[in-house]
C-alpha cells in the first residue's frame, strides 16, 4: 500500500505544469522572474507577472509570489540553485491574484506574508480568476492564502541593519491596495502594478489621477532600479512608459469632455495610435478611455 501511494504521488507530480522559469539578476543581490506580455490562459498558466527574490543575507525577501503554488515552488527551487536560504517574508504589492496566489507555497515554508490593509476585506471565492483561466495541472495545490501582516502607512523590516521600507500609496491608484517596497542600500524600488512596461496598463480597478500622483512620487525617489509588476525594464526610467501613457490619456479625454463630447465619440477619437503595436492595446485602449471619461465626468479634476 505504501509503495502504491508513492507511485501515485510520483505520477501526480509529473502532471504538474513546468513554467520553465529562468531568473534574471537585476541588482547585486536581487533576481527576478519576469512574466510574459500575455493574457493568462492555459498556455502560459499565469506566467504574466513578475516575482522577485532579494537576498537579505540570511534569508530571502520575496516580492509578489506569483500566480500558483507550482509557480512559487519552481521559482524557489530555481533561486535555491544559486543560494539556498529560507524565505523570511513575502510582500504582496496589491490584490490582483496573479501576484499573490503563490502565497500558499511560501506559507508551507513558514514565511510571513505582508500586504495592504485592503486584504483584510478580501474573502475567499469559490473559483479565483486564475483558476478559471488556466489548466488544472498548473493550478493544483493552489489555495487562497492572504497576508497576516498588514501595512497601514509604513512598515520597516530590518535585516541586520539593512532596512526595507514598505509603504502604502494611501489612495486609489492602480488599485486601492498598492504598496511600494524600497531598499535604500540597493537604490531599488518594487512598484508592483503601478509600473507597467512592454504592455498597456489596465485602469479597470484604478483611478487615473491617483495613479499619476503615485508615479510622480516614484519619479522623485533616489533609485537606480524600478521593478514593475509587468515587464522586464528595471532602470529608473522604467516608470516613464506608464506615466507618459496615463498623462496623455487623461489630457486627451479631459479636452474632449470639456468640449462636450459624449463618451462614445471620445472612445472613438482617443486612439493614441503610437501605442497600437504594444501588447494589450486592442483589448485595453477603448476600455481605458471609457473608464477615464467616467472618472473625469464625475468630478475628477
């Protein structure tokens, strides 16, 4: 019976999806797994957001745990080939599940999981967005594990004198739960989905003015590296793509709204064709214009 159980477990493990993860070193002690500029589906199985590991000396700090248990397990295994350390903390930069469903794996490693206070109001659902869109093989063993440490304004982690500052945006931007993770010793900032590159951002859960304000704050920070939630550009200038897109979008929609144009006409006119070759343009552009119109129509300045 014991032998049969071992065989069953072994063959079950063979059914797990292989994410073929490869890390990229972006700073002296930091490596990231970069997602693809694609919609989550049964081909990529959620491999479309970024997950990063910071070697803090005696342990890893993980920023965003990824889309599934299998992804997180494979990412940790890959990192451990370079340096075997425990994971002390996982930070979830916001509520979207492609950034935190890997928490369940790190809970098994006894890592402490940190998120914004908005996670307190998050309830488990029968099926997550990820679960509906990816394969059963990739989703196996994935459960909904939320943070247990919450950041209201700022939380400072101290790793033998090396400090990590986790701060809230404190207003709605990409979401109502955006966190910034700043490591001064490396001049490194993790901005979550406040920063997109290599694909168009989505305003579906955001506020365009609050988002622009957050990016202006980021642009003033003393950093050499800015890691977003999507895209592999990590220089200080990686913020510019999202900032330029959102400021131009807001300006164009506000002008037409002031001229009395109806929403349908505005959606048709604000094409921003310079972005037409960027992934997600076809699915996001008209939606972003409509959302921006509604926000500005209802009193945004």
